[in-house]
């Protein structure tokens, strides 16, 4: 499913009207009719339903006026509340407002809150251009709407939700359903905005099919069909070497769990062999816990972390491996960073770089250009912020803007771990549809990096492996949550449910 940013929605509207000559009244008319049709579904079965339509200014209000006309035709007599004077109603909205006057639709211009109770409230206050915080009188009405025991239907996007970032203003509308025009907006798929939208119903109102001509990164939801295509059962005559080989460089004293979880994530992805490099003084921990994998004991003089001196020991396995995973739990010792740089700039097969493996790239993005193969990085927002020397909260509040800037200069595949996770490659960003808040616990990202590396080792391209890995990882978390809830979910639980998630597509 394709998605639109705020800017792309505006561009689509402008091209349709200005360049292709599609009358704005026609687009608004179809939008309002679609809202009315869905509103009828919501109130079906309610005897003499009471419907209120709360209108602000702009096109959303026009959609609301048209919806009122259509509802009145079928015997539902809505009450329209308008938060501005008639003289301030302009453009195509004025056309439908005047039709409402002519058809004797109940109209009230007011700043006071309604006293009556309604079965359905249609939110036609604000559109996709909103950002920041709500102000009176709109704020008073969004609070009133949220406090009513009414069904709520929003037009295009719930008022108070940022259509790019998914951020929500205080007292943003919490809708039961949202009828959105043409395509779902990006912010409606990102939390917390997603939780404010209820059921999302995209409707075709006659925009031209020029999606690929719009400026900026193209967004879409994850494609589950890829799982059916790439996660089929292996051939009956396969063997462990043909199923792919993952080389893991991860862990340090106090963080051996990261190496173990990443390695086992790869094992449970269906890969044939996993070899994990371990600091010699910690090797017993690795061998005890990664019983389905191999280990390479790297001399560490009892330090408990890797140094650049370990490169020659590790380099011997480069030809053996189909993919290299580096970073989980490595720590930030300067000599470890030097090892990471030497490894990622000399390994000539696909790479997955996670967690501490990204430290050497912070404010040093040109280092990515020295990588000789396809690669994937898997930062959470804090790690992404460090990469580009920005505050984490700024990234979260302006994620679309920063993704655009980052991807313009980035030649790998980005897995930006969030709610939900975003996968970027070239001029496309895919938004994942699985997973839950139970993933907000230590180690789940390590499992994810292992799963992605395992898929790459099995011959799947880095771009598709990243998308599939995030999707299956999230599905495994959803399976755990069904049994244990969110608070009880831990990273090792995912290892048990990964095979179940993959099995669906075999």
C-alpha cells in the first residue's frame, strides 16, 4: 500500500487541479460523498441517529458540508457546527456551504460547545497541514469530542495528528475511523498518530495516477507477498552450506548476551551455519550458549573486548562467510572501533552493521562510501541521531525531513528501529506493519540483526532481507504478546516464535 507525505498530498492536489484541469469541486464532492457513505455504515442500526459535523476552515470543512448534503438525502438530518463566520468561508468549501444553506441543512456558527449528545460526530476541523499544538476554539472542540460517548469519524486525518511524523497534539482527536483521500498519509501509520486514526479507509476521489512523479521519498507499507515469495520451504536436497553461512563479530564483557541473541537470531532464521567470533576470555560463555553454532576464540589478553589486533584472526573466515554481522554488544573501546573500520572496509560480501558497530560512523558518514559491498545498518533513533550529530527528540519530531536528508547521501539499506520500524533504500521507505510495544526491551534489536543477516546469507538481497527481517521479527513479537502480554516479553522469547512466524509462508 502506497502512502503520502503532507507535501506529496499537496502536490497531488495541485497537479490534479492546476495542471490536469480536474475541478476542485469534483474532488471535494467525491470526498464528501465517501465520508457520508461510511458515516451511514457507522450509524446503521441506530434508530433516528443524531449526527454532528464539526467544521473548521479549508477543504476538510468543504468535505463535511458535502457529507451533510448526502446524509440529508437519505433521511439523516445532521447538525453542522462551524467555527468561523460565513465571510471567512472561501473557495470550493463556500460552494458546498451555500448548497447546505439552500437545502436547509441545520447550520450553526458558534464558539460555544454543543449541549446535545450525538451518536456520531464527524471531525472536519483540520486537515493534513496541521503541526504543533491545538489552540482555542479548535482545542475546546477536540476536547469536547473526545469526552463524548459518541462514534467519531475523521475526514482525511484526525485533527491534531501530524500527517508526516505521526506526532499528536495534546487533545488530538481519537477517532473510531478515518476516511482519507486517495492514499493513507505517512503519519497515520506511525505511533502515536496511528492509534488516533481507528480504522483507516482510503478512498479514490478521482486523483490521477501520478504517484511516481511526485517529489520526495516514496513511502509504502511492508509487502507481505515478499514473505510468500522468499520464505518458501528449502529444497528437499539442500544442506547446511547451501543454506548460508553467517559470520558474527559481537559482544564484550558485560554484553555477551548481545552476541548470543544475534547469533541465535540468525540460527532461527533458517540459515545453515553461524560462526561467532568471541574474545578469548569470554569464549566459554559463547560456547555454552550458542550450542547450534561455532565460535572463533580471538586473543584478548583477558581484556574482554575485541581490538584491531584481532583482525587477522577474523579475516581468515571472510571467504567462508556469505554475510558478516558486526556490532551487537561490542562496546566503544577505541581499538574496537579501529577493528570495525578495518573489517567493514575490507569485507567484500554483504554486511549488517548494528549497535556499537555504528559508533565509528558517527559524524563520519563518508566512511560508508568505503564499504565495498551491499550493506544494512540497523540504528534506533538515538543511534541515528548520533550518526548525524542531532538531538534524538528532533529526529523523532521531524522523522520524514531527516530521512529525506539522510537517504539522499546514503547508499546502503537503513533499518530505523521505531514504532513501527522504517526500512529505507534509495528513494523508497517501507513502513512495517507488525510488532508491538513489548519490543521495547533489551536484546530484541540484537535478535533482529541476526534474523536479517540470516536472510541475506540465504541469498536474499539486502533490501528485501531487511524488509522481511523486520516483518518476521515483529510477527514473532506479536505471537509472544498473545501468550505473555507486552510487559512479560523478553528478547529470548522471540527465538522460540521466529520459526512459527516463518512457517506460515513455507
